[in-house]
C-alpha cells in the first residue's frame, strides 16, 4: 500500500516523484499530494510544495536572514499544504476512489513527520481512505519510519522501475 524511495539527493528524489506523478496520471491513476518544486537555481528558502491536484504552491522554507542558524521550515506553509492534501483525499474518497486507482504522493517523511507534525495527518488520511501512497524517507528517520508504517510499506531505491513495479503489483515488491 505504501512505497517509499530512499538513497539519493533531495533533488533526484523530488524529480522522481514528479515524474512518477506524470506517469501514473498517464496510466489513468488519480494522483493527489504534494512534491517539492525544485526549480533549478532557486534558493533553499524559495522551495515550494506543489499541490498535484490544484497546482497551488505553499512555501516550505522561510528566509530567516543572513547568519541565521535556526530551522527554516515554514510551519504555516507546511500546514496549508497538508490541509490541501487532506481535502483532496476526502473528496476522492467521497467519489469512490480506492487503492487501485488513487495514489497519494507525499514529498517526504522527515523529522517533522517523525515528530507527528508536517505531513503526518495527510499520511493518516491516505491510509484511512485505503489509497496507495508514494513518498520518500529521510535516512535520518528510518527507525521512526519503521515504527510509523509497520509492515504496510516497502522502501526501495530511487528508480522509476521500482515505482512502476509497485504500482502494477509486481510480487517482488510486496510488503514485508
């Protein structure tokens, strides 16, 4: 039900998630979720979360100014992105979507999600709706990821073939 990619730089992972969204849509899937909008040359604090349903963007980081050492995550932007995904999940569930035709792509399970914040509510909503989930996992929270998903997920390398095999039900990618 859940596939997580891991093992590459952030831009490689987000590029794969965007490409997977396009491919899944082309295959007829209903795609919901958010990915990091990784425009080349954009500063770290200008990275946005792109809503795959509406095309709306929410700021992922905030500019804390020169010399700042604090966390630049924008909690308001992340909360707004999560709420948008939750709304899209509810709408799709009401329309009768299921795991076989709906994919929720969530940019990352990272420190915020490991602490119960960030996109955690969107992960819960997707699982409750019994939708398939595609995400990435920060290596620094692999243990927390395992606790969070139990045996519902599989972690694979950042490869489109792995995503394709998962979506098309290849037995080699069964959870466990």
